[in-house]
C-alpha cells in the first residue's frame, strides 16, 4: 500500500512539473516571439537557416548528458540521491511541458509533430538509460537497508557497479549520437516543411 502511494506521489510531482512547464511560455510571452531564446519564433527561424555540424554538436551534447548521468549515479551512494533524482525528473517534466507549449503556441497541432521530432529517437535511448539508473538507485537503497554491502565482497560489488555504469554510459552516448546526427536533421527538415 505504501509503495503505491509513493508511486502516486512521484507521478503527481511529474504532472505538476509538466503543467508548470506548459504555463511558463505564456508567462514569458514566448509564443509572441518576444523571448530571445532558441524556442522563440525568432530562434526557430534562425535555426532553420543555420548550418549545424553534427560532429561539432556531439561533444557538447555528450558532455552535458554524461555530467548529469555521472552526478545522478554518484548521488545514488548518498542519502540525498533520491531527492536529486526527484528534482531532475521534475525538471525534465517541466522542460517537456515548456517545449510542447511553445511548439503548440507557434504551430498549433503541427507543434505536436515538432515536439515528437525533438524527442525521437534519442529519448528512447535516454529513457532506457534513466530506467537502469533508477533501478541502480533503488538497489543501492535496498542493499543499504538490508546490510548487503557488508555481506559480499567489496571488489565484486564495485566491479558490478562499474559494469552497470559502463552500460548506462554506452546508452547515453548512443542517445547523444542519435540526438546530434538524427535529431538536428529531423528538426531542420520539419521546420523547412512547416514554415
């Protein structure tokens, strides 16, 4: 029963983050093009005309994604790890809500297609990485509650942890490659067709 309430609380937190993100563009007048960021009408117009080299974008994307993954992974060993994961999940939900709202303000129902263009295919890989990372966090918590860290050899525990981290890093790098080479390409094609 308690587990169900915890899942409901996390789902409610994500929903609130998503709703906050959808309200933010209207508060900042992003839909009218007055906001000076990438998601404004001006920013999207300039992005459509700009030549983007995926090889140059890849290290930038990978550095940001890997830093986040390593921070979350290391926080799994601390008592505050669960709070960091909740805060990051809320931020992702708010970012998704903001992105969807801006695209809907700009293009109406076609904005939905643009939103999914920004997510596919890289977020399938990022989602798999996130699932493994959360499973690692929960296993760390269960292991410390049961005292398993003392009952098995530390060397085998660290080897297993590092092999899991290597799998997560591999998924993250695949996602970064998909985002750099496919994501920017599909976004530019969409912006050319629907503008």
